[in-house]
C-alpha cells in the first residue's frame, strides 16, 4: 500500500498518472488507486513552507 498526500487541484492528474503507470485500467489484477479527501492532518507544520513553495508554481 502506498499513500500520497497531494494538493487537491493536482489530485486527479496524479491519480490518472498512477493509473497509467500501473496499467490499472488495462491489466486484470493490477490493483486499484483511489482518492480520499483529507479534512485535517497533523505533522505537516515543519514541512509546510517547503511544500507550499513547491506547489505554488504549479497550481
């Protein structure tokens, strides 16, 4: 199991890229990928500045 925490505006694009890379829509038994909304999280405050600067240019 892999978990990714991504910015909402990029979530669908990332999900589609994972599906393509893993052949999830073409290979039986290749697995599934899904998206869950996260209302709140802890432990990100020390990484917040780096995360924001990395995604600001892309969103």
